[in-house]
């Protein structure tokens, strides 16, 4: 039997087919039974008319429960009013696995119940739409960098030291070598790659042992981190805005149905086109003051601060040149004002906060060594990183984009927990 998917039905209009999937929903109306089949590629309404099927098949339509695995035979017809645009005039029903008492029903459930049943919740139309959009964003990320001549470079997940803050590390014993840590970022390794290959990107899971319960935090998340040799902060910002525009426009083009399922206001996403506004940290502080926020200069922007700043714009805004004290040790200082770091955060509109953090990296050996000492980092663990400044050091820059935060923003979700198949948070590591 030829395997046919719901997404291929346009090829089979007027033909009799057999298709397999799971019972997503059903309803009855007199001599008609309507079974909605899902197969991962889409949804199909199968119509059983009492006069066209055996009594056993008609009764079976009433008997089977939600999520039963079934095989349906019938003739495909175009039906604009039906989900997916096609309908099946069904003549046969074969039950492959009968299911009853499926725990997730069309009624409302509490979030803890849904998270406990995440392995089943993934089957809902909303979660399927989110996962398909996530997949499209991942494809857009890879396509963008691959088409621009970047080389994918895989960074290690187990690392000997911190690259961000030492207080947010997951540690483990590593044989006879002492402690090892789950990576917070692939960036330091991407720098080595950029000095070998010119333009690289890492893309993989990262971990932060940050005791945060906000809607923007996961302890395990995915991050893409491009790094470019012979690049400065302006080059970094140019790359970031081109990158974000490409991602958003790709999703708008290829995942319109999924965005509709999520009831996403796509008019706001259509504004995500270059150029993006670029403001300094000082200008961001002025915006906060004009909006009545008592903000102490020198602090990093908090979530509420980011929301106020980003609400002034209809597309992502780039905030650059932060005070160096609130930024990582590897960020280059502004030669015109050493109290500022050549750093940039890209804030998504609609209150979704930072989705990109980047900088020009410190390429001077002596300055980088002094920063490592200032941050009380173990110099021995960073000797390989210092080698990048000993041998052929050049200006270079890069950034990191959090995949789940980007999915949250593009989908218009309230919380990151729905953007990854099995979220890990400080209060959850199951299922």
C-alpha cells in the first residue's frame, strides 16, 4: 500500500485512498459521523454516511475513543470549509489500536496537569503548530548562515570553566580531572573556529543553573552563535538585523496556517524588516526616565525595563554600548570611552525582551588577561583562549540568539515552556 499523508491530498482529489493516523476529534449528526484524523502532517475530516457503510463500521465510529490509531479508506474531495481544505467520503474504518479515557480532552486543563502530561500534550493542534514553527525557525537559521558562507562548528557540551557567570553552572565530576561543567555558551569555541575558518556558527543546547522562575527562563535551551573574524560591533549589528528579518519573514511565508492556529497577530511580525532602530544604553536610560522609571545608571536592563524600551518601536530595537561592569569579561571596551563595552542586545517588540546578545570581542592579549584576573577566573583554564590572542589576533565579533525566546516571540506565547518539546525548569525535569 502506498503511504499517503494528509499534506499530500491535493494530488488525490477524486481518488480512493487509504490513510492512517489518530482520531483527533469526532461528532455525530443524524445519519452522519464525522471523524477528524491527524497524522502529523495535517488534519482530515472523514465523513461516514450511514447508507454508504456497513452497520459495523457505522457503530465503530461511535465506539472508538480519542487518540485511537485508525486506518480510513474513502474518496478525497476538495472542501474549502473543512479543516485542511479537503474531506474524505469514507467507506471503511480499521482500528489499529483502540484507546479510551485519553487524559487530555477538549476541555480546559491546568498548566501543571498539561506539563505532567507533556508527552501527550504535544499532540494538541496548538503544540503541533508551535513545534512546526520551531522547526521552520531552525531551518531558517541554518539556511541563512549556510547561504552566507558560514561553517557550522560544534562546540563541546562539557567544558572546563565558565564563560558567563560562575554562579550559574551545572557541575559534574569528570573522571580523574576534577570538575567539568555543562556549557553556558559555545561562543569561546566559536572564536577559535572563526580564526580558523573566518565565519562560523555553533548551534546546540546550553545550560544555565539560574534560579529563575520567570516566563523567559529555561535551564536547558538551544542557542545559535555566529562568530566572524575581521568584524566590529557595527558589522555584528548588521548581521543580527539581517538574520532576524530573514527568520521572521521565512516563518510568515511558510507557516501561515500554524500562525493562524495560534491566533497570532501577524501584522506585527510583518514590520520586522531592516533597518532596525539602534540606540545607545544612555538613550535607553533616557527613555526609562521619560516613562517615570527610577533607574540607576550603570545597572543592566531588567525585563520590565526592556519592555518599556521596546514598546517605543514597532520592530526589534538594538541597544548598544552598555556599561562594561555589567557585561562579560570577553567584551571589548569602547576605545572612545573605556567605561562602555562594545556590546549589543536586541530586544524583541511586544514585551518579549532580549533575544540576541552580542559584542565585539577583546582581541588584545594583555587586556583580556587582566579581565580574566579581575573576574577571578582560573587563568589555566583559559590558556587556550588566550592563545587566540597570542597567535594571529584580529578584531572579531559575534552574538547568541536564544531559540526558545525567538519561538516565544514569533508565536506570540506567554511562556517559554511551550517552545521546546520537553522543557527543563528549576522546578521540573520530567517527563
